[in-house]
């Protein structure tokens, strides 16, 4: 079970990073369209995603909470949207943290779930 959870969480986090590498990144909302208007991450007009929006876009309910928790641990904040929205934040930092969270998931969840 731990292996399965780790693999699923790591997959979701890496897919979210992949999504951000292929699209634009945004702040202030889960996703934005080509004109910068707020849209939900599942909207077909979405062209840019926040950290949370990218995770929501690529995940399913069974691992979503674990993936978000892993990002909270990695960025050391319970409010990852505030972390994402910090003025000095960059797209590259967000992608890096998603990749770090994917790598850390094995140790974190492997030690807690048997």
C-alpha cells in the first residue's frame, strides 16, 4: 500500500510540474484563460495554472489530499496558495518544489503507511 501511495503521489506531483512546463503559470487563482481571466482548472479555456491548480488538474480524489500535503511539507507552509502567490515567486521555483515534493513522497509516506 505504501508503495502504491508513493507512486501515485509522485506521479501526480511530476505531472503537475510537467503541466506547468508546457503551459503558463499564474498567481491569484487556480487557473486563468488566455486573457488572464480567472477560470477553474478543468475549464477548457485554462491556459495558466497555479501550483494548486496544476495539482487539481492532473489528480484524482484518491491521492489529491496526499499530494497537496506533500507540497505543504516541501514548501513549509500550510497555505500553498499564499506561497505560490508571493510577489517574488517564479514559475521555475514552483516546478522545482513540485519535483522535490515528488522525490520526498517516498520517504514521507513510506515511513507512515504500512
